[in-house]
C-alpha cells in the first residue's frame, strides 16, 4: 500500500525528541508499505505574510520525508496560511504524482484536520492516531471546532491507550481503536552490567512543567534510607534549576545526579544502568519511557494516571496512586527488596510481544486493509 503520513510533530535537527513516536511508527510501516511522511510547521520567527512554503526532502532509511515550512503571517491568518500552503504542497508534490491509498494523520490538529479536508476533496480515507489529551486543543474555540470536525469525519480513529480512548468518546461517541506506540527492541536493549553497591533509581522526562512528577519522586526519595540509593535524573527544561533546588531542600544533594538531556545514542545505555525506573506522572496518555526502560529489562514503577495502566503488569512493575509520595516510597522499598522476582528477559519479551515493531505495524496494516475492503479496493 501507499501511505501518506501527516504530522506537525517529528524529529528534526533542532528538536531531536519531538514526535519520535511518530518516526518510529513510520519506520516500522515503511518496512512493509511505501511510506511518505509530510511534517509541516509554521516558522514564527520570520514574518513573511505573502511568501510561499519551502520544503526539504530527505530519505530516512526506507522513508521519504518532506519537511514543509510556512512563514508567519498576520494574527489568525497564520493558521489559515499554514493549512492552505501545506495542502498546496501535498497536492502539487504528492497527490498529483501518485495517489496514496491511505492518509494517516498524527494528532487531531493540525494534521488530522488537514487529512479530513483532503479526504473530502480527494476521496482518500484518512486515519487519525491521537497521542495527546484533547485538553491540548482548548487554546481557542477555532481549535476546538477543528478537532471536533476531525473526530467526526476521520474514517477511523486510533488511540494510544484506553484512557485516551475514553476521553475521545466523551467528545465524540464513536468507535475508537486502541493501538499503542512502538518500541524499537533492536535499539532499546540491555547493555553492560550495573556497577556499585547502591540501588540505582532512574527517571527520564521533560522538565518544562511538573506533569512528570519529579517533585513527587524527590519527596518520596527523601523518605528512603539515603545511604542506600542514587537517583539518576535525565531530562532538560526550564524547571531544571527548580528541581535541583528542590533536591537540595529535600536533603538529596548527595543522592541525585542530574544528567540533563540524554542523547539518542546514549539513551539505551542510560536506561540499562538502573535497577528500577520510576515515572510518577500526574497524567499520561501513554508513557513511552516506560516501554523503553522495560525493553532494556528494567522493572518500572509508575502511577495510575492513564496510559501506564495499559503498560505495567505485576511481572513488569508496580502501579501506585498518583500524587502520593508515601505510596511511591513504599513501592520503591518493596521492589528493591524483591528485585530478584523481576526477570529481565520476561520484562523484555513482554514489551517485544506487545509493543514491538512487527506487532504494531501489523495491527495498523490490518486496519488499513479493512478500510480499503470497505471501499471496494
């Protein structure tokens, strides 16, 4: 099949982690289909209201990737220009050359909205995968209208978790397929052995806000025996200094190592050094760092905050109530005392079977085939 993937969230030279889950899925699908990715963005740094779009084309393994850029215009007009110019690019460079069988859009707006417009004009089925809470789109009434249009008109909707599925259904009562994100188990794998005698706890997440719950983890860590553990903290963001100060206030200055942003080349090794990986988020539609750590054979502790309930099992980790440092501290103690009951191979094989490339790519391909059969193709 010929698949056109639309997204505004995709890794580039300035944002190496943005939309990496879309990239991983595109690469997996590209092994069995002909896949073109169009990543489009507005350049808000340059005001050029009458300029056309610009684009760069790259070959990424088995994918053709177009990065389309539209310059900033007048207020409100920017969004319209963004959509119109991106459509013009897609129509000129892709649809007029080889019509795709399926348009697969990631995130309801702008990709989902644009995909359903193309579906209406060109008659190509548009599939939506939603990764984010729909609250993300509440910044304006226009955005909410566009999202509702997408949820109403997409040929099929995919959610990455059951909690997000229920959120979507609360807005638009229709069938929602649950297909989780992918983990590349050829890349994320155990590497090396742990050195040192102290328990190694790990955390990785963006630090631009408190959603990942690092403050809760620091509070929980302050309740542990400080002679027995080291907490490794990966991630960067505007609150980094705030969390460093908080660690000091909790008496953890000798127990915490802040690593900053972890490079792509180092991330598998970063996970592999841990005895336990902890993600005490306040809300997650999925929780991709959990399956990455588990692919490295590491047991996990997370919160009942949405996505993790679809991921963590008794053989792979522990789930606790969110906003509860005492319960989090008890879970860390319990897991530390019973680490020998968590088998690295069992954890890794579970992730490979449930979230591996072949499994997820086949689930998506099956949905594609069902759509085309309904359409008589």
